[in-house]
C-alpha cells in the first residue's frame, strides 16, 4: 500500500499544490517553517481523518480562507482509491472514498494505516497519561474497528455517569438504577478495551526492545509497563466500592480512562533518567515497534512519516536509522529534514530508490529521482 498522488487546496500554508510520489522513499528538505511538516500532516489527515498535531480542524485552513481540501490516490493490491477530505468553517468534515461519502469517519480508519514519528512525540514522556492512552488507542484503532467503537461508547457512558453524579450532588436525590445502567456500559466496553490494551503492550515490548537495542547499540535496558485499575480485580465491584467517593468528587474515579503506560529505562522513568538523546531514541524505537505491530495485524505495511527526527542525532545515528527503515520490512516512507546534502549522501551511498523535493517560500521543486 502506498500514496501515489497528493493534492492540497488551502491547507495550512499551501494554496494549491499537486505532488506525485515514489512508492519507496520521499524526502522533503528546506529551512524550518517552510511547510515540510504540513505535507506529512496532510497524509495523516487522509489516513486517520485528523491532524497529528491539533484536534481543531479550523487551524489547518490557510490564512484568509474558510475551507481546505486534501485529495489523495492510494494504491493497494494494484487498485487505486481516490480519497477526498474537505473541511469548511461552521460545517462538518466531509470524507469520500471513490466518490462515496462516509456516514461515519471511523469507518475509514484502518484502510490506509500510517505511523508518524515527530518531535511532538516527546509529549508521551513529558505530558500526562492521556497522551499515552491516545498512543495505545491510535495503534489498536488502525486494525480493530470494534476497539475504536468500544472506546467511543465507553467515553459516552462515562460522560453520562459523571453528569448523573453531579446531578445527584446538586439535587440530593440518588438514582441507583440509572447509575447501574451506566456502570453496565462501562464494564462491557471497559473490559474489552483493557484486554486489547494488555495484549498490545505485551506483544509490543519485545519488538520495542529490539529496535531500541539496534538504535542505541544495546547500552540501556528499556521497558513498558501497562497500569490499569482493571488489572486489580473485578471492574464492577470496583465501581460499586468507589460510588461514595465518586459522588463526593462528582466524577468517576475508577476505569480505563485512568490507564497509563509507564516508560522505563534501567528500571527508572525515562523522563527522569534519560538524556535528550536517549529519550529520542526511546521514542523512535517505540514508534517503529508500533509500525511493526500494525503491519502484522493489518497484513501490509503502513506508510511511515519521519518528521525532522534527525535533529540532535549525530551523523552515525542518522545513517543507522535510514538504513534500518529502508530495508524490506518497511514500505513507503516520507522524510523531512533541513540537511539536504546529509540525506542525499546517505541515500546515494545505499542505492535507495527515492524522490527528493525542496520546499522554499516560492513553492515545491522536485530535485532528484532514483538517485539521479
């Protein structure tokens, strides 16, 4: 599976652009701020119906306009699919596949899986547990539609239960029957989400550790630990036992919405122990493990987006990563970098099929193809 063509209209800093890609490696070079990352984010939109960086669609509209359009041609099993994604202010997002509109955006997720590796991944280490739950959700949702549906249904039930807890506190009237209805929803969908997350982490760990060892030459030991209330016993009993506390606080204190993924290096938190370079290697290895996992579940390679990941890596580490991702285990790859010569030298040296585009204030220029 690969992206053959991409067309942008009023998307971020692009007024009107059309590009045709190599099925293998595509590189975008240029100074910071010229829009290299925006190309990768457009591909992310076509795959997952949303930006990698911002949940608010309106911020992706070019300044002074009121809509954007992203169009792409995906090739899978020798068949081409035309994807059309449009958003206009004050209106719902529109997504079409081969001219047919999706009734639910979630029905599109998983058809054209993608994995983005970006400096923004640092939030997995520096921010709270919500970012790490989203990380798990993004992986499983790209091959398991039931999981995504369960997460959405759990979230709706959680909102209703929390609203009921607030109403009880404000009115003083208890409603155990209604609470039990929402508890049943939380239990049903929460248990399924928990089991899928547990399977994910257990299967991700050895692949992640292998990638980290390859990138870092095995200098540190790394680990992932999944923490959930549901691993401590029966979820239904835990909800019943927490009801007094929940009523007092006016929100649900037990459940998968409190899950976390502990990121460790040498038995300590990578946030407290790891250097900047170690943390970056940790995240790259984690995302490459995500790639392998989705590939195994989907039966084909996702598109890999590498956004400025070589910043603060030495030349040897950069070459090591390029060699790693350019082998047969990976499919189509998009890379952004500010160092054109560094990237070209590595690709030429290893005789890798690629296209290179230079982005400047005056537009996008294709510089080389297949090393010529």
